[in-house]
C-alpha cells in the first residue's frame, strides 16, 4: 500500500519569525489552520483546537513530529485507516498532510471530555455508560466491516460530546453518545 507521505502534498509550516520550530498559539499551520489552544499532548503528538481560516469552522489539529530519519509510516496508517471510515461514533478525518518535520491530521473537533476523565470523576450514570458502550460497539462494527482494526481502544481514545449530535443517525438515540478516535495503534 502506498504511503500517505507519497500521496500527501508536502507543504512548509512556519512558526514565528519564519522558523520551522513547533508551532504555538496563534500560529498559522498548513496555510489555513490558526492554532487557538493546546488540547493535549502525549507520546505520539500534540492536539490543538484550531480555526480553519478557509471554511470558517473549528477543527482539531494533531501534529506528530517526525525524527530526521523517520518516514511517518505509523501516522500514515492512522490517516489511511481513518479515511475509510464515515460513522457518527468515529471522529471524522478532514485532511492529512506531511511537512518537513511533522505530519498533521486535521479532524472534527469534539466538544466534550475523554471517557477517562469522566470515569475518574465518576460523572457517568449507568445509562450513560450503556449508551457509550453501544455507540462504541457500532463504531467498531463499522470499522471492522471496512477492514480497519483499532489496536488501542482505551478510555483516553473515546471522546464523549457535551451534547448528542442530533443530526447523527441513531439507534435509539445512542450513537451520539461517544466518538472513537486515534486509529494509529
């Protein structure tokens, strides 16, 4: 399978003063995404809330730094796997792009909390836990039917929206209860 790195258009992303340093708040990346707030960081990258200057909407921008000798194959797999999926209980991927020293994944911004945080704060009722479980089962069924296996299912990779997506087709109103993310495991 051809790597997304060879498929993606490579663009320069410049931080302040024309440097190629990691971007920060208010920087414009990929010539269109204005970084607004860092949402989280882990071993794999940093996720930002950003404003899409072209389409005038908020998105999530995941920046995965690449080592000088790294080709980004892992993040390419995540992008290719996620691009095959379109389901209300899976975070939608809008764009994937390689730059000189990083790979960017641009996706739907989900306003809410991770399942991990909600579990830690004991914020969920038994009914809500059931709704989340059904939504995730539907998401995984959709992914498996398309040959995509999520290899890192954990509460940190489940986003629980503040409000259900009323536009999402539902099974008894349950699919808007959670969104699975991070198919790069």
